[in-house]
C-alpha cells in the first residue's frame, strides 16, 4: 500500500474582515491516507472538520501546513479530489443523469462516452429508472446517491465525503451506509469520510482519525479490523464505541 | 396527478367567477345606480360598443384602435429588446467581474434612482417625440430593471455549487455559463416581467406628454373630448396586451427554467 494523501501540520485560523477577532479551528493536523483506504475523520461538535475537508479539496487555504496528493501539493480544487457535500448540492436545473454527466461535459468527453459512464454509475448507485428526474422529485437518499455517482464519475484519486448522510433520517442513513460499502466494494476508492456519528464511523471505517474539539487536532488513530458486514450490536463494536466515546468525552 | 388537474379546474372556475363578479358590480354602479352623472362611468355594454366602433373608426385621435396599438407596440418592443439586449450583458459582467462592478456600480446606483419617467422632458428636448425618443425612455426603464435582477440573481449563486463545478475542473467562464447563469435564470425572468411592466408605464406616460399616436395619446385625446368610454377602452387594451405579453414570457420561462417544484 502506498500513501496517496498526506496532511502535514495543517492549522487554520479564521479572522474576521477587520482583524479584530480570530478563531483557531484546526491546529497541527497530521495524518495520511493509503490507497483504497476508507478513513473516517470523527470528531465531536462543530469545529474544523468541514474546514479540514475543504482544505484537502483545495477550496480553502490552510494558515500553515500543506496537503499533498500523490506527492504533489494541493493548491486548487481539481477532479482528482471529488467532494460529496453535506447538503449534496445537485444542480436543480439538471436531471439526475445530467448532474452525473456534468463533470465529463466540462472536461469535453464525447457524448457516447459520457452516456456510457453516467449510466454505469447511476446503475451502480441503484438509480436506474430515475435518470430523467429532476432533483426536486428525488428523496434525500436518492439525491445523495446522485451526489455519490457524480463524484465517482470524475474518477477521483480520493473521494472526500463531508457528513454525506447527516441530513438523512436514521433508517435511510443505515441503508446508505450499506450502499456506500457495497459501492466502494464494487469499485475501490480512497475515501476520506467525515462524520460526528461514532456508530457511522465504526460501521464504515478501515481507520478512524479521532479529532479533539476546538481547535481540532488528531487525538488518536484507531484501526478498525472487523470484517464487513459489521453488526452494530456486536461485542467488539460496542467496546470500541465505548472506548472512542470515552476518549472524546475525556478531552472536552 | 389527477388531483392536481381537479385543482387547476377549480382555480379556473374561481377566476372566471371573479371576473364576472367584477363586471357585474361595474354594471350595477354604471348602468343601474348611475353613481356618476352624465356618462362619466360608462357601463360594460357601452365599452364593448366603443371598442368595436374604434376598431374601424379613426375619430377622435386620428387612428383606429389597431393603429394606436401598433404605434405603441413598436416603441415598447424596440425599447424593450434593446434594453434587455444591453441590460443582460451589463448585469452579468457587473456581477461576475469585480473591477467592472466597482467601475460601473457607483454610476449605476445613482442613475437607477432616477425614475425612467423623469427622463421624458430632457429626452423630448434632445430627441423630439418620434420613435427614437420614446424607445429611449423605454430603454432606460427596462435596462435598469434587467440589470438589477440579473445582478442579484448571479450574486446569490450558492458558493458550494460553484465549488462543485470548480472541483470538476470548470474554468471561471464555464462556472458562469453552467452554474451562475442557470441558477440566476428565475431572477432573470422576474426581471423580464418586471421591466415589461415598466416599459408599458413608460410608453403611456411618454405618449400622454408628447406623441401623435399610440394608446397613451388616444387616452389623452379621449379625455380632452370628454370621452370616458374611449379612455376606459384604452386602459383595458393596455391591461390586456400587458397580460398577454406577460403570459408569453411565462411560457418561455416554463420552457427554460427546469427542475422547479
């Protein structure tokens, strides 16, 4: 296995416009991600996780430190790091199919190839029959499937998922976690997955990066070597859940 | 699906009933109770008669109703098309390129506070009262309405949607074309509708002050002759044409603005 993504000593401080107020949200964050690994960044509260993901995506600049993908420093957003956003952000004026096809259209793929790829990934996420539906007609879970298909379609080196199932109801959330595992089993991808839900983290992760609360930094890395599918009431699962929760609570 | 259809029919019924009630009250006030003396509020039947009469007769005002409509329409359409044609790119450039925004906006913010109608005297002095002059008045009103709406439409584009496109490798121009413009489209259509209203406002006002034909001119002449019936025919015609043009824009809107509830 080789390191595909390296996060070196990232710190981020937000300062308001007239520089009278500043808030440090990330401090000295360092970890790396191996190829085809599902890394979950888990942390309590509202501090820093999305910012960290945006920095990896190249959408925000770190105050100090750098991010390297395939040994190259990240300076701008690009198709090698596809993002599945928390509130999905499909384009409402495009159908499910057009949303998935979009990234290839921008990169001038020809029509036949776009159709082939888009259909393949819509099929992979289980959306056949809904290609021509506009996002308003889709449920939350279906929208997020489109979001995942859209991210897959760009053939990224790393998929960045920012609490992708946070807005879904509990049942749909479980279902989508299974779907995510099924999809990433069918086509292996390196995933950085952000969540504040310990159960979700334990269910999908190969490795969990446990973050502290504000300013966030890496507290602990926990390798989860339980086979899939995992049982949420399994003894080991519950034990890990207890340990990680205790870890987080102790530091708050 | 079926339920929606039933509702639509219900609304049509309500609309028709509503219009009939208004006409009936009008009839009661004018023909039955005669609230205004000496024919200053003609009833619906008289209006229809005048309307039909005016279709073929030129007096007073020197033109048939169709002639007046054509005279007003050509000015409105000319001013409107030029206003939209110039306003759209100006609004887009202002919203998308900061230097242009800083360059243009101070002047624009100042000019937009001057009502289109306030330009009428100075423009009649500069350009006379022909098509060119009146189209210019329309142009100013339409231009302002379009720029304001396009500008705010593009400005409200969700930042994360722009990010999505950037992640896919879209250039700034592609982000404008494929994200900002589509998401501004509902605002742009609002602008088109609002400025259409402004265009009619402008033409009637301009014709009331300075013209030799057109609906506004017809209304003014009719007023001078004490012809309340003809004034009302002019007003109703303006309303009908405005509603018709709005309807056309809404048809185009339905075709272009996709994925709405």
